C-alpha cells in the first residue's frame, strides 16, 4: 500500500512503532504496517480504497 500511495503523490508521515500516516489532497489516513507478514488484511485494503476515493483518486 505504501508504494501505491507514494505513486499517487501521498506524503508519508512516520508514527510510533508500526503506525504510519499518509496525507493526500488534504485527507489524512493512519495505517498499521502488517508484521511479521507483509500481506494487508481485507479491512486494510478497504480502508486504503476509501482513503484514495476521499482524496479524489479514481481508477
């Protein structure tokens, strides 16, 4: 997800521990980096999609 957000121009803001924030077009979203696995959970994918839609990114 971080690569996708970066590709559309989102600013990455490191948080404490595994938390990371992204800012895009005035919209801010906070995500937890998955570990030890690298796969995102279904709810994280849903939240990422909602973040991109709110920020005005369309497929």
